[in-house]
C-alpha cells in the first residue's frame, strides 16, 4: 500500500499540465490576409481583435478612423457605436432562450 501511495505521489507531482500552444504564425497571417482582402475590396474598415481561450491571437487596425484628417484605425481606436449594441444584446438573449437558460417571460430579478 505504501508503494502504491509513493508511486501515485511521484506521478502526481511529476505530471504537469501542458500549456496551450500559442497561435501559430500561420494562423495570424491567415487572419490578417482575410481582413486585408475585405479592406482592399472596400468591405471593411475598423479594428480587429481575435482571442481564443482568454489569450489574444491577433489585433490590428484597418483603414481610417478619420478619412479627412488621415487618422488610421489602430487596435485601440474607440468607435461610436450608437444603438448597434441593442441588436447584439437581443441576439445573445435569444441564444440563451434557445439553450433554455433564460425565459423571455422571466423577470430580470430572476437572473440578477
């Protein structure tokens, strides 16, 4: 029994979780090529941040924040979003409804 405990202890201390591999250079290049293509065809201007598992993979600005002044977009450019967040909030709530996590008829006090 002591040998078994000793073996388990040695194995337990010797095993360490393998850290997640950082995003490959190819992944970052693929993301950049995608957004470059959208920018060059006039379908996108803005800032991009891609994260996975809590770690940032890619961030870059494309196009101009202010065309008249020639101010380029940067990863930390702040944009006026206006009412656009309402659509995202509605979509996320409906996804939670579809998963059965909230009810449309429910009160906010049930969830807060």
